[in-house]
């Protein structure tokens, strides 16, 4: 037994020295996010009047006062955003709890006691009465962070807090995009409903005239049936549009927390001012501009800090416990000279056998770190794709919109000429119906393209992480940075 004690006394300091030599904090691994130097050439070079999306606030991007009210209400009352804010507060509190572990916990306390011991239990065979009074400061178990375990856990908690704050900002930007796109969709549907109602009224009148002609024998039943089919198809499409309009209105109400908005003038779809040219910048700018990328980076930092903490768990843990104060059996003499008491209990603990628990914790931290690296690189590539898609959509929708505008002009002229030729008996009414059907479809497509072109500006604005200078908290105050 004596030899075993001597061997252990020699082995433990040697093990501590060996572990101390290996206790250097692990170096952070570099994470690669290979991105091209430029986005694919999907648009012409920006002009001198182009605006940078990263510095453009949403109040400057959206000029419609009613849309600004919708966005403000969504940022103030949206329940999902309130959940995101609560998660930020939760992460902040967890960071505060973890940060408190870096400092010693000192408490002050006082106690008083009185005890009676019967004679048969007393060593002097007499009943004993005794009192004890004590007051002092105590030091709770405090770990000396030689190996960086506590500081690494604190770093991980801070990174998680920062990640949740960035995630909230990313949600705010996506909420702005969802509200604005839903509002643009509402304007599109309103225009299409109005267009369908005017077309339906025109076709009902044409059907009435055609019915009279059939009655007097100047037109065939086939032409009448074609006019009826055209009218009923317009009614059906109008019903679809009104259903979509009602659903979109319900979505806007949900996004804005069903808050009442002041009655302001709505701007038409072509008055939204979203045709402006926006500069996306370089792909490398995304790493600083997009909050979802910054959130992924903070999660990566947290995972690496957890790896450091898991490695530090292999090293000895040194903790301190102590107290100091005054004690006496008489309350009057509690603070007299010579009544001081103190205790100091340093403790060192070295894991020798834990059935692989410490190693498994390290393996888990390493696996989560690799997962965070993969998620970060995937998020970077997705962000690059989002901007590329938005640039391509903005460019080609502009081209398509110009072509569709010309098509509507020609279809309108074709319809006018068809009416004239039919009045002079040069063509049948079926050709007139075909021209009107083509004109209605072209006008509907033009409204859809106009809205899609405006939405592409919103999508580009969000894809590059713009507008963070005007984000609001759920309380309606400006977001602190």
C-alpha cells in the first residue's frame, strides 16, 4: 500500500505536467467559401444613378405610404418576429449566466444556533446547553480557468447570442420582403380583377347583341355559342382572381398582426418606384452584408469554442472554496478580538476513468463543428445563388416587360381592326372573338410581368442584405447595433 501511494504521488504531478504541455488552445481551422469574383453577367453595367442595396433603407426603397404602414405594423406586431425577439433575449440571458461563471461568487451569511444535549449522551454526564453564532463571507466553488474551458464556454455562449441576433435581423428582412411582395401581389390582383370586370361587361354586351342577331337570323348559333363560352370563361377567371385576392388580403392581415392602418392613398402598380437600378456589389460583400451569413459564421465560432471546452475537459480541474468570518458561543463576544474563523479548500480533480464520457463529448463537439462548417459554406453558396437569380430575373423581366408592352399594343390594334372588318362583313365574328381573347390574355400577362419586375427589385434588395439601417424592434424602436 505504501508503494502504491508513493507511485501515485509521483504519477499525478508527471501527468499534470504532460497534460500542461499539450494544453495549448487549438488553432481555429480556416473555412473555405469559394465564390467567383463577380456575379454572372445577367445585366448591363450599372449607371452612375444606380443605388447600392446595402445602404438603401426600406423607407427609401418603398415610396408608397400605405406599404410603409404595412411594413411598420409587421415589424411592430408580427407574432413570428416577437418569437425571434424572445429567442434573442433568451440567448442573451444564457450568455449572462455563462459569463458569470468566470467570476468568483462571494456571499455573506449569518447563522445562529442553540442546542441541548441530554446527560446520558454527554461525556460529562450532565445536560449541556450551548449556543453558536457565526457571521462571515463565503466563496462558492470557483474554478481556476488554466486550460480555457470556462472562457471557451463563455465564447460559445456569446457567439450563440450574436447568431440569434443576426437570425432576428435576417427574419426582419425576409418579413419586409414578404409584406412588400404580398402588397404588390394585391395591387396586381386588383388591376387584373378590374380588367376582368371590364372585359366581362364588354363580353356580356357582345353576347346580348349576338343573341338579337341570332333571333333575327343574321348570325348562326355557332357564333352565339362562341360568345357564350368567352363570357363564361371570363366569369370563371374573375372568380379565380377574386379568390386569390381574398387569400392574399388574409395573408397581409396575418403578417401585420391584424393591425388597423390609417386610410391613405394607394399608389398604382406602375407608381411604386421600384424600377430603380440597384447595385448588388461583389460576392465577397455578402459575407458582411447578409445577416443569415453572419449568423452562420457566429454558429461556426460557437461550435469551435465548444471543441476547445471539450478538449480542456481532459485536463485537471482546479477549484477553490473558502470562507472567513467571526464565530462565538456568545452573541456579545461575536465581534471580539480572537473570534476570527476561516477555511480555504483548494481542490484538484483529474479524470482517470469515465467510461469514455469525456472523449465522446469531444467527438460530439467535433461532429457539430464539421456540421457548422458545412452549413456555413452551404449558406454562402445559397446566398450567391439568390443574388445571381435576382439579377437575372431583374434583367430578363425588364426585357420581357418591354416586349409584352409592345405585344399588348399590337393586340389592341388587331382587335380594333377585327371589329371594323367584321362590321364591313370582311371576316366572321369568330375572328373577332379570337382577337378579343388574345388581347385579354396579353393584358393580364402584362400586369403579371409588371408586378414580377417590381418583385425582382425586392428580391435583389433582400438577397444582398440591404436595409438593415432601418430595422425596427417589435416595440417600434430603432434596432440597436
